C-alpha cells in the first residue's frame, strides 16, 4: 500500500475515506476497517478527498491535474474536472453540494459548478502553490493557504479575494476553521501553527512545534482541541484552553492527514508508512 495522503470522514455514517499515493481511494467502515468501496481512475497520486454534504458523492484531487467526482453507491467516477495546469493539492465541497473548490501547484484555486460541469471562477492572487482550500460551513467564503506564506479569504460568489492574512515566515501547508467558523488554524513547513480570530482576521496565538513541518491541522467539533499531523510522524493535540500539547506517537514516518470523529472521541490519521491509525 502506498502513502496515505488524506483522510476524510463521512458526514453522518461511521465511514472513513483514505486517499493514497497508489492512485486509489478506499472507503472503510470504522472502527473495524472493513473495506466498503475502492475507487480507481486517477493516473497519479491522490492528494485530497472530500465528501458531498449528503454523503452520497466524493470529490478527489490528484497529481494528474484533475478533480474527480464519484458516485458512492456504485463507486463510479461521474465527472472529471480538468483545467489546472499542475498537480491539484486539495478539494472542498460547498455545503449546498452544487460547487466544488480546488487548489493547485499552478498558483490558483478554482470554483467548479457541478451541474454545468464547468469552472465558474479561477481564484488568482497567490504567487506560489496553493496548498489547501476549504469552504467555510454554510457560507460562500473560501479559505486558501499557500507556499507564498499567506492565507487568503475569498468570496466564492464573485471569485475575488476579500482579505489576505500574513504572519507565517514559511510556506503554509494547510489551513482550516472551527465548525462555528470563528477561528482559523494554519500550519507551515517549519512546524509553526497559528490560530487566527476569523471575525477580526487577526492572529491570536502562534505555537512552534517544529522543526518538522506541520502537514495538516483539524479542529474537533467543539473547536477546543486542534490536531496537527507532523512530518516526524507525531500527531500533536493542542488543548486551546489550557495550552497543553499532547503527543501521539505511532506512525513510523511522516503523518500527512488528521480528522476527528463527529463526537470528538476518536482521531484518525494517515501517514506515509501506509497506515491509517485510530486514536481515542
């Protein structure tokens, strides 16, 4: 099995999807890990995956420059979105289910209209690879993080940048927000994680858990705990109230991806050691 680059959790069921270096994605039941469905169709490594809000479809992003949409009843690819000129790092589904956003090494993000099967907007403004993209819950606001050391907030209805956030000294690998959308977390290639107040668009706290890179960050549903997947294989758990950091050790090499279960009781992580791990 190849490296697991991304893990995502089903919006309602106890199901996890993992994306791999070997061009496949796999859907498994949790906690048993029984394989429910496998998807193949990309011609290069998979970088990201995101469930449709109904849980009936999946979007995947790949080094083959495309985003693919999959029917999770049959496991078939139903649409390929091509338009990026380089590898696509990340994809995110809008809460209405009609739009998918993607970010790419080609320095752009794109907003795709699933119904017309066309690119609605190309988001231009970053000067280096756009490493992550995510819709805020129930809104038309997008968040991107980039190798140009900035975060940007976009209006997806207009395709324009509303605000950029500066403060990282290194390439930013990932950015995400709490379920309520009041805080943003971002992590960079030197292991610095920052928490931002989304309403004021100001940095609240900066935590150096380097020198290993922070590859991905994820909040639990309460927004009080932040998980960070690190390049040295450690998963860091930050208690934002107490400021305490717990280390979860187990991956034998780089940890790429982290996601909490809906109840916040479990954490799932994918790594380049070819494993997806469950922590409770």
